[in-house]
C-alpha cells in the first residue's frame, strides 16, 4: 500500500514517480470506502485527486499556502497531510470537519465553506507576504462553478495590480453542484474545445520566424502588443485582458504535466492562472454518471451507488418542489430563481416544466436577489429559493434593492436551523436575526408539511417582501388536524389552557408538542401556540397570554440575539407588561458539525434540555 507511506505533509515527495498512479487509485478507493459509510462530498473529491497530488509535489507545506475555494474538495489534501485516521469520524460531532479548518492543521491556510472566497483570501496572503518580507508561495484553488460568483471577479480585478507571484488554479470540471450556466461557462467551454494553446502558439511563432528578414520582427511586435500572441490563438483572452498570465488548459489527471506547469507558474512575477481540466466523480462510475447526486451524499452501497437508507417520507424541500410545480401551472407570473442549486432547493421539476420561467444565475446570491427585485418591479412574482446560510451573502441586496422598494419577492429559505454535518458555515441559525431588523420584511415558519404548502401559496400573493424559512430533513406530519387559514401576523392556538404557555416557531412546534405532553403528565396546564410569524409578532395574542399564564416559554431554532424570543421579551418590556419569559434558542455561537439530534442537545433545544429549563422556572 503506497498510501500507508503518507503519515504527514510532504511525505508524498518520497513516493517514486512510477507509483503516483497507484497512489491515486488507492486514494480513490479509500475515499469511496469511507464516504460510503459516513457520507460526505464524494464527486468533487474524486475529481481532484491528481490535482491535489501535483500541488503537494510542487509546493512545500505548511510553508506554502494552499487555499481551497468552498473546501468540499479538500479530502485528498487532508489525507496527504497526515489526517487519514480522522476519516473514521468524518463530519461527526467532535470529529474531523469536511472542510479546511485552521485548528485541524497548519496545512489548512484558511477556513472555507462558502463559494468564491479563495482568490480574495489568497491575495490577502500575497500582500501580507510583501509587507512582512516573508518567502512563501500562495496558491488559490477555485472551481469553474465558484468562478461564477461576483466576489471572485472583484478579487481578480485587484489581483492584476500584484507584482509578486500569486498562483490561481482554476479547477474546471464544467460543474458547480449542478451543471454550470452562464457566459463564463460558455467561455471556458470554448477553451476546453480549442486545440492546445501552447502547441498553437509554438507553431505560429515558428512559422512567422521562418519569414526572411521580417519574420522575427513580426513575432517581437506581436509580443509587445497589449493583447499579445494569445489573442491570435484564442480571441478575447479574458484573463490576459485582466492582466493575469494564463497557462493551460492542462489535463488535471496528468500529474507530470501539472507539475511542469506549476513550476512555470511559480516563476511569474505577478498573478498567474493555471487552467486545469478535471472530471468530477472520476474513478467511480455512479459518481461519473451522476456527479450532482454524489456532490454531497448520504451513506451508500459501493456496488450500486444507491443510498443505504431509502427515504420513505417527503422532506420539506420535496413539499416546496410540489407546491412550486402547482403554482407554475396556475399562475404564469410565477418565476423561480436559484443560485446554482436547482436540485438542492427542489426547483428541478419547475425548471423542467417551465424552463422559460426558471433562472439559474450561478453561484451569485447577490445578483439573484437584485435580479428578482427587477422581475418583481416588472410585475412578475419571483420566488428565490436559497439555503439559509447562503442567503446571508445577499444581505445588502435584500435590504436595499428589495425591502426599501417594498417589492413582492418571496424568499424560500431552505435549511433553516441546524443542518448537521456541514458544520459552522452551513448552519442556518441566523436568518431570523438578520432578516427581522429589515423594515418591510415579513418572516414565516411552518409547523408541518401542510403549513409549508399553505405558507408558500400565501407568500406568492403577498404584495411585499416575505421569507418562508423551513428546515432540512423529513417533513413533520403531526398536528395535521390544525390548519387554520393564514392571516397576516396572527398565530395559531393549538391547545388553550393556562399556567404555562409554549409559544413555538416553525420546526420547534413539534418539539413543543412533545414537551407539552411531558408537562401534562406532571400535572401542569399547558397552552401550545404555533407562532407562524417571526415578524410581525402577534401582539394581541402575547397580551392575552399574560392574563392567564405565569410562565411564557418561546422556542425557536435560531440564535438568541435578534431572534424570536428576544423580540417577545422586548415586546413585553415596551408594553410594560409583567411577564416571566423563558427563551429557548441557540446560544450566540457557531455550531460545529455533527448529527442534528446531538447538536440539538448540545445547544439546549431538545426535549430533555427544555424540560429541565422549564422545571427550574416553574
């Protein structure tokens, strides 16, 4: 086993070149085996095995800095830096993260998790190197999907001013999570299908040089022009026009070729982009055929590629998908917008049925929101489907472009609350806080699958900005006997008693119902309220609760600060109403990766923890 010889960073340099292919095969076998058990990001990691090996062979870690964009493709990097044992607990609570983490290893230069950040971070390292006078290489690895994000272009605009070496590696597999879209994708496709640039350049140079007397002068004149010789070979050389030296394309599975081009890139005094072409899912047939499905996968059977645990019940994303299809049938003004997440957000069926009303803008949440604002201003009914943690990236656009104009844009906020194994960068625990402070914004959260359907239908006809937040995972089917029509700013009283009032929002209604049963067994009288709206608060209900209840408990799957419970506390203070309020919320902290049930207990929003807190306050 060649892989067994890798115990720490730079051990790969002790491997004989003739064994590189064996090592690559062993890495793929190892990743498939471990991810089939624990789940994780498979297709992206299988695609960068040789690329990662070439980077580790070409540079010296941890002295040199490799920054992975998003970071879900960093598993081979972790293997080559001595973290093989960590894969036993990959993405489990207390175990190794699925993303680069500086606390894990000095070889992880920058924590990542969201897209399009690596060039900015790398440029920061490069400029700091100039200021401190240190001597190390900086390499930012960015995918063609991440390159569709505006932040990457903003960074490249600054990169062109750099006069010291900075290497950007474009990992081009024509995929982000789903297939790439947009002008940049078409541009890169042109480069992929063009004949080898280096060969063409050499051929043209030789041909011109053979012209008697004037040949060499022509070559030199071309070299001095602004666009350079490359413009003769590939018109509109985008990166060169930005002041970035372009090398490639190079086969991302040919280690010697990549080592050679990285060596050349290291000699450049300035910014250089190395265009590497890889195959997402390479080496595992099911992932090659279905790279999007194996982007982030649950445990699966290696022989078939099928999930080990078949999902029998619909999840919240499935419910949203069904509702969107029906809305598309009923109303021609309904349009859908996503940021490279058609599959993940459940818009695939809408896209297939109404392609002219479906818009995938690439990994560009800021653009998605303002684009939707334009659609709304023109009289359409846009629904922006996005994960909670990704919506954070478009905060300014929500505030300025949607809410100041009070435009009827619907935000379908998927993965709201704890999401589990992806960890800090993906937990959707801040959206109530950051959305609720924006004037004109309305926020809803459903208690079960039927209420999600009702809320999306309500939101589409709501003539102002509105967000519907719903969790990841299986849709709750309980409390189906309660389905009052949705009225703006009104809660739904499920059980009306006295003494203790449980006021729960969204996913926490299920937990509150279980807590209520335990309290009833202890002899307490308990009111259960489905809050429905995080904003606006149901002031009339809150006033009435103080008349018959000695304890009011709010429950939410959001951080405390700026959350639903804190707003309830503030309401009572402003109204000068005496009320004992206990807020059940996630502490103001980042929540690490792990099983959601474990995380709920750790942050104190599970049944056991809530009962303990209530018992201390009765």
